[in-house]
């Protein structure tokens, strides 16, 4: 599989999905149901780009649900901030309306909020395949971050059904995800 051409084709297809909003609504539901009963109090996610699924509405509802349930600790959401020197990510607290600024890649990130360490991390998938492996944008930020993050968070890939790659072969540096969700439900583990 040529990752560069596959990545380009999948992004183009995702941007042009005629039913992308309906698929996003379905994945919001899958994600919210999947989160029920999870013990996590700090979840890392991402700011959606290039037609990616937006996990933030479901996570905001998760945070509000925790407030209604009088959770012992307030639930927190973090978004990635790129460390350009080490090409890794740290997660900074995010909430609706928090001050944002663009990072070096033009992606919004929280401005001047504290670093938090997620126990659960939602990761965007351009594509995904057997064994919990994902195809990202090729920068390796998540793989490098997951290789060093301690304690290692439970990782969940999010993507649409068009991202399934049955012939995807992982490389030595690829770190498998613990689970993958799409607009049809749980894809991994099966």
C-alpha cells in the first residue's frame, strides 16, 4: 500500500462524502454510548481538520454528564499542543469558549491553559486496519507521543467507514490503538 496516495485519496473522499453530517451524527452517538461507564476523568482529543470527525460535542456532553452525576473529580478535556523540537504532543485543558490560537500547522490549540495528562485519548484516523493500526497524516506525532507517554492512556481511533483499509500493513514504529470506533460502531477489537 502506498501510504501517500492512499492518504490523499481517503482525505479527498472524506471531504466529499455526501452524507458526512449524517455519518458524524452516528459516530457522535457511538462515541457517547461507548463512553458510558468509562472511569476516565481526563480525556484527550483533537481539533478536527480536513473533514475529520469532530469529537468535541460528544466530549462536552460527557463533561456535562459528569457534572450532573456529581463526579468526585471534575471531568476534563485536553487538546494537543505540538512540541516542534521533539515532534510530540502535550495536552492542554480545553473547554467551549476557551481562548485559542493557531499552532505552527494552522490548527487551533488552547492558549495558556494548563497541561493535563489524559487516561483516555481519542485519535483521528485518516484510515485504519486490522490489529488497531491507523493511517494518520504521516508526521508520526501520535506514535512518538504514545511511545513515551506515561502512564500510557487507553487509545481510541475515530473515523468514518470509508477509512477501512483491509490491506494495511503496520510499520515497525506504528503503535496500535486499543479500540477503533466508526459510524457503524466498534471496529476494533472485534
